[in-house]
C-alpha cells in the first residue's frame, strides 16, 4: 500500500462505542499475514479463483521462507475473480445443529428486557431448519462480479459492479457489525442502473462493496493491527487499484468510522462521504449523558437524540462491551447457530423489534430470508469471532473517546438520518460536526440497516448527496 502523504499525527479520531477510540497515527501500517478463505465446519469450501500462473522453474527452486512469501504477497496487486460454493455437508450440518438446539428456560418477563425472546428464536429456528434455502442467496452473489485482491498481506473480498452509463461516479460502501455485504445487495441495481429504478442516467454509480477483514469472504487476520485506520488506508488503496481517480465513500456503523477516517486521511481522489450513522454528539451532550442530567434547552430533535443515546448507553452496549474486551471468549456463537443468531439479533432495540415482527408474519423492509442470509453467511464462513475482533482491535489504540464524537472531518460530508437508527442525528449537531455539510435529510422510515431495510430511500439519498460533485 502506498504511504499516505498527509500529516495526520495531530488528529484524534474517536470511533468506538462509548468508551474506546482510535488515534490517527497510522500512515505506515505493517504487513499482516493472512489466511485464504476457508471453512472449518465440515470440509474446505470450494473456491474457483483465477490466479497468476506459476512457471515450471518453481519446481527446481528451494522453498521460499515465510518472510519471502509474505513479501511476495505484499507485492501482489492482482485482482482475481472470485466464486464460491458452500459444501452441501456444511448446510446439512447447520440444519442438524439447529434442530438439536439445547434451549434455555424461557424468559420470566413479557418483554425483551431480559434479552432475545424464546418465541422469536423458536420461530427463527423452525424456519431455518425447514424452509430456508441458502442456495438462493449464494446464486445471487455468484451472479455478481466478485473479486479478491491482496492488500498488506490480507485477501480483501469485494463486489464490483460497473454501471453501463457514462461518467458513473464510483462509490465504496462499507458494512458494519452484525452486517455484511448482504446488507447492500438491494441497492446495487438502483445505484448502477438508475434509469430502471426511477432515476436518471446521470445519477449512476460504479459500486464497490468490500467485506471487512475477518468478515465474510475476506481473509482472517493472523496478527494484530487490522483496526479501522488500517481498513481506511486499505480501502483507499483498493479504489486506486481499481483505477479510480475520483470517488466517494459511504458507510454506517463501522462503515461510518472507516469512511470518516478516509475523510480525515483526505486523499485527493476522495471527493466526499455520506453517512447514515453520523458522529455528531457535542461534548456537552456526552457530559450530560454521563451525569444523567439532560440539558433544559434542547430542541425536539435534540431531545429525541438525547433520549435514544441515553437508552443505548444504559441498555444497548452489552454486545460491544464483550467483543471489545474478550472476543475470543465467544466460543458458543461459533459452535451453535442459534447462539450466533441470538447474539446477532440483540444489536439494537429498533432492529430487534423489526425482526420480531418479521418472524410474527408481518411485512417489513426485511424478510425472514434476508435475516437468515446474513446470519448464515457468518456461520458458513466461520467468522463469528474473527469479526468480533474488530471491536477488540479498536480498544488497543483507544484514547477514551466515543463512537459518536465529532472527528473534525473537513472534506464534504452528507448525512442521511433514518429515524430508527441508534440515534437520529439532529441537523443542528451535524452542522457543527461537519464544517462542509453538503446534504442533510431526515427520512420517514428506516433504521440501523438502512440500505437493507429501505433500499429506495438509501439510493435516492446517495444520488442527492453527491449530485453537486458530478
């Protein structure tokens, strides 16, 4: 990866959940040895990958040392097509495990105050073990142009769909936890082919959707150092490697953190970013939340945001605390599919309530298949623990700030506010947090998984956000 020329040593980026943060110092990130994608469930996953041919001369050369292999990997900038097929034995074993679940006692309350409820999990388990078909989403993924490239010794998997329209604007969209590339599948069509979805040709995007390190089909780091600063540098390298001279970035959750760090690095190719989970909370509000004394002069939107944050900090951080401190302890979610599903469902209250309604048979922005596609991807790639390590990695370079603290991003920023996000950022906070705010909009519906739940709103937001930059 090329060294960043910009001086970042004086910047501090707080990108963690409530109690951990990232200082921006990493201009030269170390090469990390990687594992190629595999599954340890039953048998190796079949991957068809076109790779550079080796010459016959290698047969007579002595075996390369580990350092030589690492150096060669770091120098490999090839982009390799990627397809996959999960072995049938893995899927059979998954259903067997779901059916064999050893259930705990039912909760002793009538609501979700004790956690994910038994009734929802049993409905999920019944559908997962009987009617759910992984092969459908597998076919959808394999119908898309997927690739792998090696950056700093780690294989990075990504979807890359070029628009048929001229002058399409490249965008790199980053998922978070407990998300994946599955979240963004519904927006690929509206963004790359806007004329088929009510837009104009000049609204078109080339779309790049990478899997975070340790997630999905990307490599699993075997050494420390893959935190959001490193990822941001890798994403910039990826876009340059794809030949883009100008591009924009979008993200929510960890995707917001990565996108905002890209904005702080500010390579000349990066025009702007859009976020659907903005970091705007003023220091005075953070202090008030810690003290438990809400300010008296809040506007209606500010009061709503304050109350959402107060609930999240008091009731919604259990998963983040565990993964920040002891991710390796989570053996149970790597061994039990129902344990994994419950852990992933318990992310934020609004998303959980939506999922409950889905398994109760109500029509929502997500379907049962949507939800299980994402959970099953974590299962078949064996990434429950490796994905959790992103939280731990972030704590290792913490300066004690918060995920929602402003980071002083000075490049153009667009903010899309979905009402059921962990907190709905008020415009008054966004204007102070982002000195070059080029777009702000409050959507009528949607939550944490905006692209997944409300793909039409999401696509329209990206079109509006970057219209002035085309």
